[in-house]
C-alpha cells in the first residue's frame, strides 16, 4: 500500500541538481521556479540601482545562465514522471540557445547587430514560441500514478 507524502524539501532538490535519472513532481519544478524568482528579482533590483546599465545587463544575463544550468535535468525528470523520454528537453534547450545567441550577439557586436539578426530570424521566433509552449505544457502535465519505467512515483512512498 502507498500513501501520499509531503514533497521533498529544497535540500532534496539541490542534491539532484544535475541528476537526469528518476522522476520529479510538478511541485519540485514550481518550487525551483519560485526560488529562482526569489533570487533573481532582488538581485536585478539591486544591480539596477548600483550598476551602470551594461554591468546590470551582464549581471542579469549571468544570473539567468547560472539559474538555467539545472533546468534541463529537472525538465528531463518531469518528462520522465509522465512516462515521456527526456529527449523532449531539446525543445527547451532550443529556446534557451536562441536567447543565448541573441545575448552574445548584443554583447559582442552591439544592439544594431542584434537588430539585424532579429530582422531575418522572424521564423526562428515562431519556432521558439512553439517549442517553449510545448515544453511548458509537457512539464505541467500530471505524472503517471505509481511506478513507470523511469522510477517510482515521486508523490508516493511505501507504507511502513
């Protein structure tokens, strides 16, 4: 018999930061996103007050990259929870890679180069929108009840 348990705490999530195996519940994903928001908003506010614009943007983009490093592993575990292959994570990686490319173009060659790049990549924007929407929808779908081929149900634990 199984019983529902409370979701694992932040320590459990941090320990599995780069673990691609297993399953994660929706609450783990939402908790990570909320924690990232709690970190990024105050940092952005403070850096906006004390740094010049370029340094503020560099700090914000650096923090975004840092916080995004663990997202692929978390998304793979979310996809595993619903019985899907972790290969679906490439949808989210694609969107992030396009953002990173645009950010690098802006940093290295300036806003005019970025606007020139954006001018001929409008179709890429639509692909990113579709990929991001698909990633979000897949990540928010409920997981399979009970164990699946990727591991035990993260919401249930065996009764003593």
